[in-house]
C-alpha cells in the first residue's frame, strides 16, 4: 500500500496522507496552508479520521496548515522537538513512534537541512522531508543547517535503511514522485560516492537565493502555521475572510452585542470558561470538549438554538483559531458568522503564558470569573 501523495505547485511541496485501512485513522505529513480545502476533501473522499498532523521541520518555503487541521479535523499536531515549533502537541524525539489505528510511524532525527529536521519511517517507506530529495538534498545554508550534519544523516541514518525502502521526498522540482534508498545510495549526484569533504564543498558552492517566503513562513510555522494578523484592537472594520462573513475585533463584537445586532457565542470548552473566565450572558456552544478535546457532536443543533433568526453570530474561542473553524461551520449552517480575532486570551507570550498579548480580557471588555 502506498501513501496518498499530494502536490503544491506554488512551492513544489509534497504532502502525504497515510491511513489504517481498517480503522480509517489517518496522518498527514507536511500539509500546506493553501491546500487546506483540498486536503480536507481528500479526507472526506477516503472516509478518513485525521489523528495526527506531522511536520518534518519548520519550513521556509510554505506555511503549514497543521494548526488549522487540528481545529478543523481534530488532529493532534506533532513536530520534531528541536525545531522550536512550540504549539505542536507532540514534541518528537529520535526513535519516537506514533500510532494511527494499528499502523505505526517512527521518527528519525536527521539534522542537516535544519538542526531539528526529521524523517519518518512507515513500513518500507521513508518520508524524507528536505533531508533527502530525489537525486538531491535540502540546502544547508540557513536555519541552523549544516552540510557536515546532513552528510552524516544521509550516509549513516537514511542509507542504513533497507535498499528497497521507498523514498517519498518533501519536494521535487522536476515532476519525480518517489525513489528508493538503494537508487539514491548508488546515484544521488550530491552524495553518492562522495567523501564528507567533497559533499561539504558541493553544498558550499551552491550559492542559492533565499527562499521567497522565508521571512513570513518560518515565524508562522513555529506556531503551527497559525497567523493572527489582527487589526488594531479597537478597529470597527470587518476584515474579509474565506468561508465565513469576516474577522472582527473584540471591540466590534461587543458593539454588535450591545446594539442587539449579533449574538456572541463562546465556543471554548466548559473547562476553559470555568478556569479562565467568561463573557457574561454569552451562550456557550463548545466546539470541542475537555477531556481529550473531542468534537462536540451537538455543535450544530446547539448553535442554531442559540442564534435567533436574523441575527449575526460572533464566535469567541481562546485565541481566535477554533472560532475560525466554528465560523466556517456556522456559515455552512446558514448563519452570518464572524470570527473574533485574538479570542478570549490572545496568543501565548515568550513564556507560553496567555492573556498578555491581546484577547477579549486584555482589551478591557466585560468578563467574569466563575
Ligand atoms: Fe525545508
């Protein structure tokens, strides 16, 4: 059985979906933000339940959709621990295995392209990220890259896998889709038959221009691809969005609630509202519930019951991400739905504490502790 291989033309990136044929539990490797709808459709077409979204490294050439997939499809996010992707629920170390149904995938730490980069082994397949490409390899000239480390990862880690292991790369620029460890060991132009010094000289001589999107992609990818390009906290403008009526500030949401134009629906879990605080009189319709953050099976019915006909709905979550998923769903249910930017608590600060970087509470809007 082969993985499902998906391609993003803009960044020449491959995304992979693997699944257990019995339980239909699936994982996705290196999903791309602009392909989110395609990937969700693939999951629906195959009847899959996404349990994990995995990153091989913090990409510099595209933004991941892992954070959104966590909200929209219920997946857990997993990333190499040395990549600094602080939002990933599972921080992978060398040799860690992850299960989906009865299937297992194993993480191999393969530094070189970046210091944290990993490859993933599933059955007789390896997902080689940007460590090993077909007849090539990832660059090593930025993001803590190291040609010496990459030489070691290629020759001492990946080339120790059985020769008939299928190699599924993170990119290809010539339309090639897969290779084998044996073929790359014998013929890869960068590394086959080369000494470490020769390999380092080849990598040093590449002189590549920086990736086009590095300045925006790396910071976004360190947070699972979640972006909070919020307008000023008090902006009363609706920002356009895809899949729902728009993004709004907490201030605009509160103005609408006071004028009776909108109902504010809190989509956080019961536990979050109880621990952190809540907006008085805002109906609570959890998108997911603690423990386990499983999707609320009654979301649709509860939401429709909470919003009177003719009113807008403004959706509030912790940091403005779950509320995007909820706003999309509300739109599908026929509501005029808005996402409240920054949520109740805003983004985590450098100490991973929330509440100091924006959010409903920080902006001084009414809230109560239970
Ligand atoms: Fe990369």
